[in-house]
């Protein structure tokens, strides 16, 4: 089988697939149109997020048997078209679930205990104790939206902090020793912390909006390590200003480019988030550890080999 690699990934992908007698070609620079012109020559593609695989692209890949995305989200692929054409879709959410879970907990600890703010103040000669009194995770009810690989890994860690973890998911009967499944309405009634672990779909686009926030019974902390467009930033900022949202931790932003390479829109809401003590913003790195880079690649290789050798 001949495979086209469109993004740089861990070298073990190349090493192990070559050892299994796959034919590999790397192309990390060609444009969408240039790749379309040659895609019919390949049996498989390994991607991250650089090039969108829309209907035009997929229909021109007449010999494609699989698309493998090194990561979890598949929103840059026209999934219905791929399925109609019989193209197998492979991803590797198992590979960065642990790094995402640790990132969620880390951000919550930082914002709830004002660690970054207090550290910066001391480094600038300011010594404030009462103003930097923290808020404990112990005893908090944490509501996770989405209970796949990322949600489960996050629940496992938060349960160790003495939190009551509840979650909502569109699939039934997912409760386990770390978290209890509830309706979305019950989550809104009980949660003091909300963390998103969902893909970006037509149903989850702007899930967190003015209505969702208004329906939350408690003032709450909000975490998003899923996709930026799961959240309408304007309403999140309004809730931060009013105190309805006590603090927010965002690893993803509504204004990110689809390739996640940089922010493509700047406005007053983004400016507020970047300047506010009530917000922590990181550059889409929750799943971006040294360990996850290797694990993401290994899961992809194992799945390709299992299906096509």
C-alpha cells in the first residue's frame, strides 16, 4: 500500500510502517490543490490538521482505503462522504487522553489557587496573602460534558482530589467508578466546575452559549480543552464580567485557524481573556506532551497495521 504523510509526526510512524513494507511519501508543504492533483495515487493518508479533506478532495482520492488522523478530532474530514465512499477513518484519542486530563487538572489548580498571579506578584515585590486565598477542589461537583477517552481520564484524576464527578454524554450507560452519568439538565443544576470533552459537530457547535450559562444553577469554573467553537466567547466573557463564571481555563479558542496554528481573529472579547486575572489561556497544547506525541503515533501505526496487513 502507498501512503501519503501530510503532516510531521513522530518518526516511529515512518520507521514502523516501512518495516511492514508500506510505501511512504512525505509532503509537508504542498497546498490543498497540489495534493488534490495527486491524491488518486495513494491508498492511504496520514494527517493532523493542515489540509481539509472535503468532498472534492475525497472524491478525487479514487483509491483511498483509509485516512488516519494522528489525534482525536475528525472535524477536518467530511465524514459522511468518506463513509459513503467506503474509506476507513482512523484516529488515536487514546494517545493524548492522559496529557489532556493532566492539563485540565493543572489549569484548575492554577486558577482556583491564583498560583500564577501570586507568583508574579511576589516576583515583582508584592506580598499579598488574603487577596490570594485559594478555592479547593475537594468537595466540588465537577460536570464533564463528553465521556470518551478524554472525559474518562479527567474523571479518574479528579476523583483523586475528592471531587464528585458527574457527566453527560449522548451514549447511554457509561457510568463507572470515577463518575456518574446524568442528564444535561441535572449537570446544570449541580455542577460547580464544567469541563468540555466533546468533538465539534453541528450539535456541539456553540453548545456553551448565553442560554447554557443562564441555566447553570451555580456560579462555576469553566474549562475547555475540546474545540474553540464549542463555545461562544462573547457570552463567556459576559459571564466572567458578571461573576457567573468564576474563572475560565481555555486551551482552545473560537478564533483559532482550522489548522490550530495560530489565532486568525482578534477582538475585544479575546483582548479581555488575555488580560483578565480570571482567565488562563494556553495555545492548544493540552494534548501536546512529549509522551503523547509518541503514544498518538503508536496507536495510529497499530491500527493501520491491524487493518491493512
